[in-house]
């Protein structure tokens, strides 16, 4: 969990989006709650679901017995003191008596149901000593994108971070779901309002795989809307089943497990007409995709190109800075320095050791620099242009990047790595990380890579024609439909999403060669100054080369009196 995430405002740290009463009421109406049920709301906020559960049982439980029923059957946690205080006020205003001890102000990740060993030495020991299968129903709206207490992050990861050999992302809603499923009885239900990122994103692959091995799954619309978030939400209903058969239903459509498992991300948005493209062959077999580098201070090292030159505002040099324990703690992950590293730094501080750091002095007048220049390399920042884009930025790269690398090495812990370093300068293709589709373009040799524009490069021994064949595939409507409907429906297109794309093995050799020639021609025209968009007829024509063979037959059949002519531009 990043330091930046821990420094956000409290509402965002908590991942808190309170459920409207109308939404909670609509969900509770469909739950068929029985007086015998034992119920948990693990992040009850101001009590929307709690009060709706109580209201749904008014016909079955006499008013005088409500408090006793709550003490025996209703459990919950709320980490936010303000929300818990509002809940207590509402509870008392309803004349329900004292708030039951079961409805606690605490962190759900440190909470355990009654009867467990709360005196065990570690959270892990307490957790696995507890009666895990305890509840008939878990209901609520778990935090999305919240911060996890850094003191217990690693321990929680050891409990919830791996299931059935797969990684579960260290994300609040994912860990909430795993813990709550553990706490369900066999046959029990979990009903959560959840981020729609659960459907496709690759980092939730492990969660989807584990859930479909343990539960029947139903995904449906959330009744009503949330006024304080633009995040798309859905309603997840899980019924815990230790044995098959289990069903996965997404917005009314039952998804065969075989189709889900054919996708590399265990997608819950695969459809029958797209499942056939997942033959097992992927783009990742031909190309390796990578993110680029996070500099940590773009203004310091990046320069926009203006009419073939830049204006350099700084003079750079190196100096020596004392190594201290305090500085090491300040820049460490979560402020924690591994013991062995701490010992080494203390020894360095004791002998007055120093480290080399970058110094920059602002020039009175920025120095014009004509490009190309040995001190600068082209920098691959994101753009919505396709096919090819002239370089618009350079990075100060004197000494083969020595200044940038030193700046990163002596900065905060998250700067130390250099993403994509071994691919710097190689020919490949690139796209914008944040975009509604793949805006793919050819990347000539010589660029340093930015984290906002992932890239892909041919694997060793793969012929260069494959670069242009895959670039053409990335520009087709079919490829983008598969990407956005099945692999990752969000606007964030990661390098691994690209590698997981199906490789078009269905394209015959003749069509493949024609596609390569067409894409090479497009790149040549773009480098000569021609501008293309997704609406350009030459780009749209690429769709035909990559069509499924049944589709190609259908197209040709329609034009049997006028044989199709493939444009080579």
C-alpha cells in the first residue's frame, strides 16, 4: 500500500461510499431474511443495511424482542468513528434501546466473531483459531480502494493474499470478500455492492478463480445510484457451495465455466461469440509488453520539443550527501526499513559515509539546444495518435541516463525501480495507458519509455513482420472489442492486458501477408506526414484482414458478382 494512498483525505483512505437508504431497502427486500439467520455487515457506515434488516423482520419478531434478537443474530463493524456515532444516534432515535455490543466500532480486518481466541499472539493465529463458518448472510458495501493499516498489511496478505495457488490483490474490497466468504456457512450468502472492476481486470483474476471454485455467483445491477462516486458499481451475490454444481450468472446470462477458463484473466464478461477467439494462442507469445519509467519529477528532466529544439532551464551536477538512518526511514516503504538494511545504514552513518546525489541549478536564461543532441533522448509519452507519432518530448539523458538513475536511486522507495529499462531504445509499438481503446502506434528505435505509454517488443527470434501484423490487429474493432468487453473493460490498458490478447491464428497466410504490407504502408505514410484516425478508410479496412474465417466467407459471398479487392495502399 503506497505512502501516497495513506496520505489521502480520510474518506478516500477508508474507501468509503455510503449506501443510500433507498438502495439498501431495495436490496434487503429481495433477501428473504429469516429470524433464524445470523447476519454480518462488516462495514455498516451509518447503518443503512442494519436498519433495513431490522425493518424486514418486523412482521416476524415482536418489537420487544428486537433488541434480544440483535444481540444474538446481528453483527457488524464500522471503522469510522463519525459514521459509527451517527449510527448510534439513529439507533437510539428509533427507540431500539442500547446499541448491541455486536455492532462495534473497529477495523473489520482485526475483528473476529464471538467464540474465537482473541488472546492469540498474532492476527493470523487469532483468525485461523476462530469459528470461520459462522454466518448465514453477509451484506453490505465494502470499501473500495481504501487504505489498509500498514501495521498489519503484510500479515493480512499472508492470510488473504493467496488462495488455491493464486494471488489475491491487496485491495480492500478483495480482502473483505475473501474474509467474508470464509465466515459464511455452507449454503450461506454474501450480498455486496462492489466496484465493477471485479469483472475483468487482471489483478482480480485470482479472486475470480477462487470465488468460482467455492461459490455460485450472480452479478446484477445495483438499484438506485450513488451521488458521491463516478465508479461503476454492481451487486455481487455469492452462495457458498463446497461441491459442484455452481453457476455464474452475469446480468442475466449464464456463463459456461469452460468459456471463462479459456480467457487468460478468468473474465466474467466473456460472451459466446467472443469465446471462440480464445484459442490458447496469445499476443504475449510473440511480443513482451512492459510499462515504462516513473521519473518522480518530470519537470526536472523532461523537455517539450518546439520546432526542432528545446530550452534547457537547468545546469546539472553531482554532489555527496551524508547517509543517515532518518533519511532512509523517510524514503522507505511505509516508513519501514528491513532490519539488515537498517544495520547497514547505521554502520554507514557511523563512519560518515556519503551517497552521490543530483544537484540542479536554475539558469538565469534557459539554454536553447538543437536536436538531435547527445545529452537527450526521445521520450515516449502517451498520445491518442495512431499508426505513428512524431516525437514531442525528450528526456535529459547525459551519461546514458546517469543523472536520472541517480535521482531515482536516492529518492523515495517507489522510485528506485526502472520499469522497462532493458527495452529502452528498441523498436516496438506503443499505446496510451488511459484510453477507451488501443491507440496503437509504431515506436521507432531510440526512445526512453514512460509509464503512461506501455509498449510491446518482439521476443527473441520472432520475425519483424509480426510487429506490423500485431500492430494492425491492435487497430481493429474486433481486437478492441475483445480487449474492452472481455480482458479489461476499464480505461486502464496495462501491458499484461496486451499480452493476453488472442493472437489471430485464424488469419490465413495470404491475408496475413497482405495485412503486413498494408500496415507497413500505413506506417510509411504516417512517417511522411499523413495523419490517420480510427475513422480513416485505410485503417478501417484492416478489419477485413483479421476477420474470423466464417465472417470472411460471408463477406465474399455477398460480393460474389464483384470479387473483393484487398487494398495495399
